[in-house]
């Protein structure tokens, strides 16, 4: 941690400078002539509840600064920096009653509230609520009548455990209502569909002790009766019935009814679904008929989408789905996707993070997916998809693949699926020579051709997720967690062998209207297992497929870096002539041809502009974000300030927290019909680092075997032939070169990202 703190302090000092907040807070009363401005609002005597809690319980507010970034202007008395609030005597008197009611509802029945108004100057008023809380009424005893009517003593004991109120607690009406609801919910989940619960309490005169009683009327033990299905047209009744987690004759449970409704919605063909228990009888019955009401939507659906990011430029998607394929509410989905559209003409202008050359060509995906929503149980879902694609990771590799994904998902709960899947694919790589040479010292064309050729990548994966977010596109409350484990070995039919573990978690908290604190943490680890098709890998090194290595940086990662630009990298020198030929007359080149051939050339004298950085990925990853989102006026604009951190380490690196990079920034979001359009600007503190240089190897020209007109013959910058040829393999040069050294506040330290959707 000693390495982190010196880097954390300047980041935290810089972060507030990014926060430019709009007007917020409560809507003020109209400023009219003669009204006093509330310049101070205080609470005195409150110990049980904080000032912030009490302030939210009343209407009156005090004039406040629009943003702490504007605090100097507020101290100077600048009107534009302040959000004024004017005194309203009627609301002020009501607030006195609101505070007494607030305390009364929470058990403090003797609370007294006095108010003080002070005019320090003309047009200003100071308000004070003086509170004498007094002692609360405390629950002396908690009793339950009617437990003897329950059929099972274990059920009776569990029914009254861990209630929201207990002996010794203040007599809070809110807690009493919550306990009543808990008892009713528990009874109805134990088969007592007609249960009722009444609460009552008695406070002996002259005391502050309450005897609380809950009267339970469980009624008869109930079972599900006949099940009737209405509203279905193309979906057979049998399909609706099998999605219900209960059967006729089973013990009644309210949660099972709700689960049945959720299962029907998950079929995606119903626009409405409800599971209704018939309790309209004159007398409670032990058999409860159930009616399932559904309304079907369109069987076929077509969706299209168009997006843009600085990483893959323009992207488009089209999707056709049949939600009752061959009956049974099975789903067939055909998807086509394009990315890197118009990358070449737009790269210099707005697609700066997209690839160039081979990496900038059109990427595509075609897939057909099938979903069987019921397999031996409504909790089980079988999915299968066949796909073909061309995808590129800029400056890392280009992949073409044909594959099949088969998965079985079991819902542990409504929000926690567990998936076991097999993901075989046959893929070939292109433009990955630098990757294999720099990571694994496999630099000969023969070995690289084997690794880039058609190979099987067939992992078995186990995934567990928990999603309690209130919405997907722009969550404001809740949390999300994901754990994904992949294994590929000989028995799975994979040429590349490895173990890969990824974990991610996010948490969201909303405070006030439009203010959201979002946090995220992500980690990963890869254990290489080698490549069975290569005869002679470098000693002690195991090859990991570049797709399965870990990368960081980008609009959804550490935003101070371009896509995949955080972590291990090498420098590519495409034109080897820069090393041993002078550019200008009288200029000395950094190396001789012999130093290049024996790989001892020091390229440190060259300018950074002649190099191209190539990410190589790593086997250990740690990254996270802390983001505050706030309203910018209206409902369609949102601002954000954030601090991202993270790094990636290679096989030979020790994971050290002192190497974690910190990148603060700010952003703006526009809530469009297709999702939040996001612009983020981040700053990186990272200094220059020493990187290895990869360049084409050279060899002497042999007049007896080499063609003088061979295009691989090296010519000087004026076009004159030299006595050297480009070899077919690559050269890794030593020593390493210091690259990326910048002034502390260089504009090149800023990274701009444009994308659709929140960062996490």
C-alpha cells in the first residue's frame, strides 16, 4: 500500500476540480418582494436522529450553494452560485408538527418541539427547531396468539423469529407494520392462504412500557386446487402449466404463485401474465382454485440498432426472433452484427481508438440461437447457438471463427442463475506475429503459422451471477455480481489449454433525486496450460490464446487509457531502416546492421513517433471504478465524475498494488431512446515505461541465392539497394526503450471516450 498512497493523494486532490455540478436540491418557493430568505436552518437537542434525517422529513429548506465547486463564489455572496429559499410561515408551522409526528411514529411520544426565528439583517431569517426528544415507549413484551392453531410446531417457532421489532425496541409504528407484514407473508408461504394478522399494544398508565400482541388467524391449511388457463392462443395450455412451479394438490405458497408469474414472463411471448388464487368463497376452503391469465404478444419480432464508439467506430445490429418456434414457447433468434463500419475514413477524426489496416477492416457476426425454456423443470433452460464471425482486437490479433455454444442454466433463485456451458470453436488468427514473438519468444514463421492456423478452442465454463439492479441500462440502486470459470484441456478437445477465472461486482446507491454513487471491482486470472500442436515452445513458457488473455483500458474499463492500452505492451518498429540508416546527412543512426542481427541494438535514441505500441495482455487483472452521477437539469442530461484504477500483469510479473494506475475524469450522459449516450474525459498520471522493441529481422544479401529485384531487399530512403534483406522472422531487441514520457500536464495525458450505455 505504500506505493498506492503517494499516487492516490494527487488523484483525489485533482478529482474535485472535475466536479461541475448543476443547480440541485429542493425547488425553492417563489422569490417575492418582502419575503425573507432562509439563510440558516438548525436543529438542536436531537440525539436519536441526525440533522440530515430530520431535514428530509420537513419542507422548509435553507439557501445553499449550488455546488461545492462554487463555494468560493458563495462565500463572496455571488447570487448565481446560490440556490435561494424563502420563508413560508405556513409550511414552517406545519414542519413543527411534521417533526413531532416523525418522532411519534418511531416510538418517541413525549417529544416536544419549539421554534425560534431570528432576523440577523433585513431580508434574512435564521430558523431553529429546538427538540426535547424525551424517552421512547419501549416494547416490554411481545406475544403471539393463535400459534396453537398451526399444524407444525417447527413452523410456529420459525414464524416468530427475526421480526423487525422485538423486546426492548422503541414502539415504532413503522416496525410494527413491518412485523405484521412479515408474519402474514410467512403464514401464506406455509400453506395458510386465508391467514390474517392483527396487531395491538397496551401501555399501562404512567409507564413507558408497551405490551405488544399479534393475533394470528391462520385459517385452514390450504393446497392448490384446480388450475385453469385463460388467454393463450398459439401457446398450448400444457406449456403454460409446466412453467408453474407447483401442481394441483401441493401445499399452497404465495411465493410459488409469484414465481409462476415470473416464469411465464421469462418466456418472452406473453405481454401479460398473472397467477390468481380464488379466495372469493364465503368460507375459507382447504382447496384453493387457481386461474392463470395470460395475453400473448407478437410471435415474431424484428429489432435493429445502430451505435457508435471510439473503439469500433460505427456498429449496427439486426435481429429476428420467433418466440414460439415449433410450439412450446421455444425461441429461435437470428442475429447479424457489423462493426468497424467506415473506420478508415473516420479514424483520424472520431474513431481514434479503432484499428488501422488489417485491424480496421469490417468485423461481422452471424449467429442462430435456440432456447428451450423448460427441461425437466421450469428452473432449467437449455440454450444453443451456432455462430460465425470475424473480430479484431486493434493491434493485437484478427480472429475468424466458427463455433457452437451449448448451455444449461438452472435458476437457483429468480435473480441468481447458474450456467454450465460448452463453447467449442475452430478459429484462425491473423496479424498476431508480434503477440507470439514478444510474449513467448516464438518468432519463426513456421511456428507462428502453426499458432495462427485453424485450431480448436473448446472450453467448459461454469458461470454464477446475481443481479439485483433496479434497471439494466442505467441502474440507480442494487448490486450485480458475476463469477465465471473456464477450463480447456485435452479432454474438452481444445488445442489451447488453460484455466481462466473472472469475477466482477458492482454496487449502486441513490441519494436524493438523480444522485447516484456507483462502484465496480473486477479481477481476473489465467493459468496457461500450453498448446498441444506446437513442437518446440520456448522453455518454461506456456502459450495462452490471445483471446483468453486479460486486457484493460477503454470506455468500460480504466478510462484514462485507450482500448486495451493498459498493461503489458511492446513497441513495434515497422521500418527497420530507422535503426541503421541516417535520415539526414551527417546524422548517426542508433545502431549498426550487425547489432540488429544479434539483437543488441539500443533503439532509445529514436523518437516515440516512429514506434507503434502493441498490447500483449496479461494473466492477472485488477481494475475498478468509483463514479458519482448527478443531474444536469431535466431528465435527459446527467453528469459524472469518476476515479478509475487498475492494471494488468504478465506471467513473470508480481502483482503489486503500487503499480495500480489511477485515472480521474468527468463525463456527460444524454438519455436518448436507444440508451445513455456517454462522453467521458479522463486524465492519466502514468509516466513513461521501458518497453521491448520488436522489428523485422535482417540478414546479409547473398548475390548467389537472392534475386537483386526481390521486394524484400532493403533500400535506403532514396531508393538505392543495400546489401541487406528482410528476414522472415522477427527480432526482439535489448535493451528496452523508455517510451511515453510526458510533461506532468500534457494534453496527451487526456483520453476521450464516446460510447452508448453507462460504463458499468
